[in-house]
């Protein structure tokens, strides 16, 4: 099969389409002919060599796919020819990928391949961290950093769905407008505004969802209200911080963190059900919005990575391969 391969770690230019062996399915898995796969920030880190795949996972890039079931267990709830989407442990940038049946979701006709492939990583990450880790409740305020990222756009909207108020940060005026379109009550440009002061002026945050890390630690704790929860999901601004623990005591702050990829199948399965049973219906009836920026053919994966690396995307970027059906 064709897949995106790399002979060395490095920039987007190390990526190329090449022939490799098709993955072999184990019981409990679906072999999926991939029609579209989402691009995630983690793929850029894996390509560069700083985020190795977990043991046993495909060494190929790609954490979410949508496509046709090609093979399934005889007693599977899916059959060859069914359209599905879901989170994969790796290997999404390929003609065929393995999807655990427990993570597979039937693709509704109303969603395109691109739209379906854009959903799992962003929404499952937002749900895991806002609902399960931080316990965001109706009436609370969530501060969502990188609000125009794939995860950020989902997290702003999920806050609203939960009855919470979302505030957001981003690095350009068009991204701030996008955050407001996604439902943020206010959005701040972290390059020229003191977001902690702005958030405090609006009453403070009960939860902060933070992919930036060290560079934001002091400001995040300052922006939090008493009993606030800071959930660290990324280290775009560094991993090590010199931090005064006093504020944690005085405000009873909890600092949490998580990564989705190495979670046990049972946890990911629970998050897939939340996507299927709560998020998907709300996307289909218009309570939530899809947030796809653009798509690139798989052969242009280098351009797709460059686009994301240059922080140009508002929402998700998706790779497409439509080898058998024109257009879709
Ligand atoms: N822990 C987990 O399980 C998990 C799962 C999925 C994603 N994540 C993390 O969540 C983040 C978003 O992922 P994604 O795939 O949705 O990302 P994405 O769409 O690629 O967007 C990331 C955005 O972050 C902003 N950014 C980049 N460097 C920054 C910095 N140093 N300081 C502040 N903002 C910065 C940029 O927007 P601006 O133009 O606004 O600066 C960029 O467009 C990433 O850090 C990713 O690793 C974590």
C-alpha cells in the first residue's frame, strides 16, 4: 500500500509517499481503507523525532481516520463496506489503517470523509480534559488557550454545550474572531494583551485548558479562581518552570495533565462513546459546528505539515485520499 514515510527525522521535507506493507488485522480490529486522516500537532512532533509512538503502535504518522471497512471479525457490529471513523494509535497517513472496533463510529451520510476524520482527536481530547479531568460544570468559566487550534475550537464549543462560559486566547485577530464564532464570550491576543489580567477582570477562570505549559504557568494560576483546575495538555511553551507554590495553597488550585495517545483502550472507548452519543448528535442538529480549515491530498502532506507548523490553521487540517471514488 501507499503511505507517508520518512527516512529521517526533520522538517516537513522528510515526508514522502512510498510503498510499504499493509498492516495485518488482529481480532477486535477493523482494517479500514482510509479516505481521510486528520493532521495533529503531535504528528509534527513525531515527524521531528520528539514524540515517539507508544510500543506496539504503527510507526507511521496519523492519529485519526475516516474510511471504508475492508475487513472485520465475523461477529463485528461493522461489516465490509461500512463507512466509519475513529481514533487510531498511529498509521493514519496510509491507504489502510487498523482501527480498534471499540473506537469505531459509524459515519453518518451527512458528514463528508474530511469532516468525519477531523473529529476524534480534538473532541476526545476536549472531553477527556474538560469533562473527566477538570470536571467543568454549568455556570463555570473555562479559559481555552490556542483557542483556534483543532483542540481549542472543540474545547470552546464543548464548554458552551456544558453550560459553561468560554474565554480564549490566540495569536492573531482572525483567530480571535474565529474563537468568538466558536462561542467564546471574549478572546485575547496573547502577543499583545495580558490575558491573566483580562480574565481576572471578567471574574477569573474555574478551569484552564493549556497546551503551552511553562511559559504560561504563572499567568494561568493567576487567572484561576479559588478551587480552580489547570489542565496541561501540551508543552508548546516549554516543560520546565520555576514556580511559587504559594498560590496553589491560597487558592486551592489543582494542576492536572494528560496525553490521550497512551490511554488504555477502555478509556479511549469511553471517550469514543462520548463523541458518538453526545458530540455527534449535537454536530448533526447544529448545536455544535464543524471546524475544518482545509484539506490537502495525501501526496501534499509536506504542504499540510508546513501549513500547521506555521500556525496558519483555524480549526482542523485533513489529508484526503479518494482513489476509488471521484470527489468523495
Ligand atoms: N495531551 C493530549 O492528549 C493532546 C491531544 C491533542 C492535542 N494536544 C495538544 O493540544 C495543542 C493543540 O493541538 P492541535 O493539534 O489542535 O494544534 P494546532 O491546530 O496545530 O494548533 C496549535 C496552535 O497553538 C498555537 N501556538 C503554537 N505555539 C505556541 C506558543 N509557543 N504559545 C502559544 N500558542 C502557541 C498556534 O496558534 P496561535 O496562532 O494562536 O499562536 C497554533 O496554531 C497542541 O499543543 C497539542 O500537542 C494534546
